[in-house]
């Protein structure tokens, strides 16, 4: 389902008027259309299917070694204020006969991030789809993010970072596996 850019534009124009702006002034003339285009992109995750995104990019590979992709950039909108949060996502998994094409992990992060989100939910969604897609022995996902809703309004804490993690399978059951993951992504167990 595509978004109705024309309708979004009309709503943005009304919003501009409501906050006391003149949508007819030079700097705002095309703002409603630009916001509609931006929202279409920033919420494209609602219109993307994980199975289609992965599209067979899981490959047979006999290994029980941990696979890690770290420092995947994350940009999302918080569902409470529709303000951005941004940071890094680290994903680790132990395969059980199948591995991901490496770019698919970054694409999965983007798919779930391009929705109105809670960081906690985003972390869980990524770990579950990785686990289920390749029947991994275990999965660990950590996201470190800065939230503009906390930085530029409310408590105004510019240096705060939120850290969330989701561990499944052997990452949950084995302290040693969890510690290896944390060590390899450059973090230490508490």
C-alpha cells in the first residue's frame, strides 16, 4: 500500500497553519510535499515484508562459529513523539547450517527501523527474524541509540544513550556465549 502523498501534504499544510506559520511563504511553499516524501521513506518498513526482503539470501554453510555484524547505522522515529532516534545496531548469531548474505542483516535493521518504533521493540523484532529465518542456534542484538525526544524536549539530556539487547537461544542460556558476543562488539559484560 502506497501512502497518499497528496493527503499527507494537505495535512502538513494544515499543521503549519495550526502552529502559526504561513504555508504560503517562500521557505514553506514546498514543505508539505517534502514532508510527505520524507514520511513515505521513513515509514517504508510498514510496506516491506521480511521474507521478501531476505528473498533466499540465506546460504548453506556448515559452521558453528559466531557471526557478527556490528555498527549498523539505525535511524528511526519514536512512536511517542515522532522524533528521530539514531545509533548503532550490533547483531551476532550462531548458525545452524545456514548463514545470511551480510547485507540482508543491515536491510532487516532498516526495514524494522523505518516504522514508528520503540527501541525495545525494534531490538526484539530484529533478533526474532534473524533467529526464525535461519533457525539459528542463538542470536544477540544490541542497539545503542540517542533519542531526540529526550535530547531536545522534555528532560533535555543531550548526552544520554539508551542501550537495549535481545538474546535468544544459546546467547540467553550461556554466559560464555553472551560474553563472547559483548567482547566482539567491543562491550564488556556488566
